């Protein structure tokens, strides 16, 4: 992850490193659970998933460990992927979309998917909406975790469902049969 001229990376050495993006010089390193994954900046906090009992970690952008936690709604360990949205870190699972508070890793809100299936995408943010695909449905949620939009996606879920792409008033969704394009205004 690169943000504000700094490369943030988790390693199998149980640490998160910050490197200057231009020079490669190490700015800091700090422990973050077992085999931490990709850090995601959410405001002034880096949210990092890892292996171990406490699989969520909050680290300041200056390298200070702020907190270590577990959260029953979130799994994936070092493979945790999330996106910043409205000051929260949003991630998907088999059954729901979950927004995490970067101050302590607690659940700020969650949205239970209403369709069948267990294939889901990573969330995508566009404006004031976070989009996620679950099974054959594409959902749009607002900053409070309330569903504002949903559409059925024809063509079936592709294995390892890819994240939707939003551009020019349309959302592009990969399916088992190709790509479906949906207008956001309809």
C-alpha cells in the first residue's frame, strides 16, 4: 500500500514496515501479530490483519502500535482486505459487510446479505456509497450501513468474485459469462 509518499507493507517476519516511496529508506518497523498482511490507511491509523488470536491491529502512521484486537465478524487474518469509507474500514465476508472503527477494531455497523450464495467481492467505494457483490446481487450502502441500492447481476457469480468497478455513472461487474454493466441512476 502506498499513501502520501510512504510504502506500508506487512511481512512474514511478523512486522509492518514503512518505507520512503522515493528512496526506499526504512522509516519505521513495528510488530503486528503473526505474518501481517497489507496495511490499509484509514485516517491516521493503519488497519492490519494477521494470523493469531488477535488478528486485527491498529498502527499509527508514525509506527506506534495503538491496539490489538479480535472481532468475530471479521476473518481472513493476513488476507483481510478492507477499504476506507466514511472514516471506517469496510470489509466483506460470506454473510455480511462489516465496518470497523479504526480507533479500536470494533464493529461500527454490519449489513447482512439477503441473497443466497457465498461468493463475495471486496468492497468498492464511489462517492458516498460502498458497493459489494454477493452471489448474484450487487449492493450499494451509505455511510451508516443502510442499503440504498441493489441490482441482480445476470451471468452468475464468478469464482473468486472480483470487485465491482464504478466509473461514469455505471458499475462494471465481472460474471461467469463476461462483464455486466449497470447504470447507477436506474
